[in-house]
C-alpha cells in the first residue's frame, strides 16, 4: 500500500447506524417476516440491534403477532420439521436451538411431538453408517466411543444412540 492508501484507510471509520424508529422497524420486519419465518426472540434481537427504544419494542412485537407475521408455534413446527428431516438433528439439539431463539418451553415440547421416533432412529443409523467410513479406531471400544460422541453432538438421546451404535457396528462387522 502506498502512503495515500494507508491514510485513506485509517480515516475510514465503521459506519454509525442511525437507530430506526418503531415505525421503520415495523415496516422492515413485516417485509422480512413475509419472506421467512422468524421467532419472537429473533425479532426482539433485531429490534435491539436496530436501536429501537426498549419501551417501543413490545408494541412492535405485539403488532407483528396480532397481524400473524410472527407465530412461535408455526415457527417451532417449521424449525422442527426442517432440522429433523433435512439436517438430521436429534430432538435435544433442536430443543436447545429453539430455546436460544426465545421460543417458550411449552411450544417447544408441542413442536417436538411432530418428530416420528422411527424416522429419527433411521436418520441416526444412516448418519452413523456414513460417519463409520471416516472414523479411524484401533479397537471396537474406541470406534463405539467415537460414534457415540458424534451422535451426542448431533443432539440424540443416550438410549437412541446406544441402540443405533450397536446396530451399526454389529452390522459393519457382521
């Protein structure tokens, strides 16, 4: 870089974002929520990032809920379907992520009832079979441990994992 480029680089400052008014935030969120599902927690985080005064955030959220732009039950149901079917996550990981997004525990429990236990077990076994191809282990014990830790990281329950690891490893050796 030449001296002039360094000077101009140093002069640049991060753009200060002008706080949005409650009306501007509401309009922006209506557009955003019309394109994709958002949770109430997502909306509150956006309102905070945009600098909307705390006293006005509740009113914006209430208007979005009243006009059905935001519905945590609908959001949780869609999230559970997507993450269990497409991403292959277990119910624990899905539950933790929904909690992090500000969805209430009652709604999470209700949404998780949509997951079919047999489908979840098939998904877990399929993931473990794929993982088996890349795992390097010197013993059966080590192999089972690595598969078990992988399945835990994917959000599956201990009992589900035990059954699936046994089925996959026994089928691999058999």
